[in-house]
C-alpha cells in the first residue's frame, strides 16, 4: 500500500498548535510529515540565518495506536525551504555546509527567473516550491522544467491557502494549471502548508484536488505518496559524485611475468575498441599476412 505523506507542515514555536496539526495528520491517514522551516538566507547583519532543524513533536501511545494496530510507523522529517532572490543567497544553499546538511529535505522558493533556472539546472535541492498564492513574478519555461525533471527534482503545490481565501484559491488553481501544461503531471507533490489542524485534508481528498489541477487519477495519487518517497530517495543521494571506474585485469601468463589488460570504459570510441582488441571492423576483409615456414 502507498505511504501517504505531507511534506509541508510549517514549524512554529506554538507547540500546542503544531501538536494538533501532527495529530490530525495521523488521524487522516498520513504516515510521514515534514516540519518545514522557511528562511531567507542572508549575508548581512540582521538577516535570517539557517536555523537548526526542529525537534520532532512528542506523541503519546494513544495517538499512535491507530497506526500501530495496522503495524505501521509514523515518520517525522525536517525540511528547510530557502527563499532566494540573489546569487549570495543561492550560495548559502551548499548542502555540504552545516546546518543545511542536517535537514532531511532541502527545498527552494525562487523569486525571479534567474533563480528559478539556477534551481532547475544547478542547485542541489529536492523540491522547488513556487508561491502560487499570487501572480508568479516570472513566466514558466519548458527547458528549465524539463531539466529539473531529468535531475529528479519535484515541484510542490500547496492547497491550504486555497481553503483560507477565495482569491488565493483562484491564483493557486491558475498557477497549478500552468505548471501542469509544462510538466504533464510528472514530478509533482501536493502538500498542505496548513497553519491550523482544520486546514488539513485527507490524502484521497488531496488527490481529488490534483485532478482539479490537471492531473489524472494515478498522477494525483502519486503526488501524495510515490513522488514523496522519491523526494526522500533523492535527498539521500543528494551531492553524491558520479565517476568513471577504470578496471585492469591481471593475468598471469608465465611464471614470474604478469601482463595487465586494460578494460576501456563503456563510453570509449568503437574504433578504439577495435584497435585495442586487434579485430578488424565489420565489413572489412581481414588482411592476409605471409608466414615464413621454418625448416
């Protein structure tokens, strides 16, 4: 069965309200939530710094009983969402720097086209979240979106603001529909961004909202389950290097003599392989060599 997730539960110092939101998420059938810290990284004094990850909400056995009865567990993750507008803020998102690397999920909210393209092409992030409660400050383009999809980055659509206000609802539906035009329902996650427990909706209701945004039933269900799992896998492998391994095979031919055969990488040129192997290319007649008979 699918594991339903909500990867945008805004973290606040109001622990009682946060506790109510997490408890409601469990009652509605969610098995994973991410406590989201939203910051604007700065380089000047007085600007927000990246805080340490929030501690998980303490839950009683009675709250977890419905999940335990089904032999399920509840997972609380941490997420950092950085709002970026300049290159200086972009450079603060190095996933190898603490405390950025202590978060489970790294998201970015670009405020202009330059930062949006940087997020799609270069930044090591897991989620790109756009502020869909207003008219986007830039036009969406196919090329950066395709690049982000190829890199395994997910785009986030939040629904709780649409519940609070009818004007916000119109903006969210319009912007989400525009996003679907380019990504065709791929690499989308649906999150709540709920500030109160009453703003949460069950996973199947959220999937129905996805259909309203332009996804089919399968894509809408994946947006609250499978795609969220893909976000975690992407976060686990974020920053890993891709290299080429050169293999040398050691063959012992005669006592005291060892010959080394180098195995070329898969990307080597075909003609190089043929030359190294000593074989003639296809379609070419083998050369006849004269052999001198030794009497």
